[in-house]
C-alpha cells in the first residue's frame, strides 16, 4: 500500500480541524466541525446519550421522550467509550473518524489490488479513489456548489472528512465485496477458511446494516448481480473474448454462500430499522422530513469529472474484455445510475462510495487509452509495464479464504497479449 497516500490523507483530514481549533479568536470556541455542522452536532447529541449510559436511541431534539430503539449504536458506543476513558466527546468523535478513514484506506487498497490492472494503474486508481474529487470548482464563480463540496458519502476523501460512519460503512462494504474478486475456484483448505470466517462475516453485515442500511442493500445488489452475470457466463460457456483453454469457471457456490451470509447477518437488522422508523409515531414523523434528494444530472457529471471521462470508456472495456473483477465496478456504477433518481425520498443515499468505482474504471480507461495511443510505461527493469506488471501481479497474488487475490484468467492468456486485447 502506498504509504505516502495514506499519510497525505491522514494529514488532509486532520490538520484543518487542528488549525481551526488553535486559530479560534479570543472569546470564541471552535465547534469541532468544518463540514455540515448541523449533522455533526446531532452526532454529538447521540454520543451524549451513550455517555449517560444508554444503549437505545431517543430523539434528542423532541419535547416527547419516546421509547428507546436500537439505532445509531455506533455513536451510543462512542459516547460510552468517552465516559470510560474520561475524554471529551468531540475528541473521541474525531479519533473514531480518523481511525475509520485509515480503515477505509486499507480496504480501498485491498480492493484495488485485486483488480486486473497492472501496478502503475493500481497506484493511479488508489490515489484517485483516496484523494480525488471533481470539477465542481468551475461552478463556484456562477454561484453553484456541486456535490463534490458537500455530498460526503459519495467520496472516500469527503467521507473521511465528515464523520466516522461514512468511511466505516464504506470500508465494511468493500471488505464484504473482496471475496468476489477471486477468480479461481477455492480448494478445500480455502473452503474451510471461508467457513471459519462465517461468524465474522455475519457480524460485519449486521454492523453494516446498523450503521447504513443503504450500504447493506448496495452490497447485496452488487454481489447478487455479479453472481448472476458469472452464472450466465457459466451457462453460456465463457466470455466470447476469452480463449477456451484460458477460461476459468466462476466459483458460484462459495459466492452464493458468502452472499447468503451477508443477507442472514444484515437483513434482520435492516428490517428492524425499517420497522421502527415506520411504526413508531415519533420516528415516523422525523423520518417523513428526512429527505435527501439527488443533485441534478449536470451537477453529478461535473462533480465526478474528470475521472468520469476516463471511467466511461473504462466501463465499455470492462464489459467487452474478460476482466471479471472489473465487473464489480461496472455493476456498482450502473446501479447508482439507475437508483439515484428513483422516486424515493432518500435517493441520494445510493451515491454511497460512488467515486470508488469511478476511480477504478478510470484506471481501466487510462490503460485502454494508452494502449490505443501506443504509449508504453517502462517498468524498473526496462520492460513493458502493461505486460510485465500484470504478470508480476499474477505471481504476487496472495491472500486467504475466499477473499484471496485472484490469479486472473484474463491476465494469463498465452494466445493474446494484453496489449493486443486492449487494442481490440
């Protein structure tokens, strides 16, 4: 994992808060938030309930007390942690935010490292995913404030800047998706490891559903469509662009078991959250005004560019080429395009982490563009990085259980070079 990017991210999401704290003028106190302070103070109110010793949530800004429910458990736990450690709520909040950001950075690298990209493109995708935003600044002179300035859940960087639960939910989503990036069928030992990790997967899915039910729905939808696509490949024989001798049958049974574990762990928790917010009168009234409409199309196009300009040809390449791991990115992007404008009050929640597949597909698009233009990256030994780094990635594949790094059928074709594949 490129440590320079990790350090840069940690500094960028920490130093502005420290500067604001120390530069507050006489008679002034820094409130602790630089992005969306209204929501930030609601998180502190939830933490205060935990600090008082509660494990159930009640609406803090209502004249009616209501009955306690098991929502926002993360912030209730952080409040209890602050009391156990005798630390200020705000300090615990930002410590949790920074730790969640680092966890997301680690999961982002594990996710990108399993994509069928050569090493330079993996570094490009990782840097873009961790630190990238959009071209929204072009709208500022005209009074426009686009999504890359305020829709924090869509961008790993802004998520890390906003609160602990955005980066944590996105990190859990990525971790639960890693097993699908394995191409070769697991052996008996890996099967055993997969079953041994089943309780952890159940717990992670339950935690994800409690923190962000939309993230759980996104994980199930992405993985379900990915498995369906792989099943169609198996039923039709293989991807037409993959030589028969190099085609690797997808491990459908382990994937289905993994999907079932996520469903079993997360669905009951998500169903509970849906039920209490519909059946409890106070929460139903609160939920009725909790509207998060999506920005207009022009806003999203500007906010996700210039990466989107590379991601679109990258999506076409992934669709046509036998890059099975890249399909996760393509499905994620397509799902967001379909769901983000559904007639639904919380439609913006489906933008969660969308910049990640955009960054990954942009790396595929860059690779294809360089091949089309005949641009060659030289690796340290003077070889063609488009082939040499890909072969090195194959040799370096490592991991455990169902989440092991894949040996890609697409990258090990003897009949066609990767450059020939890219050039079409």
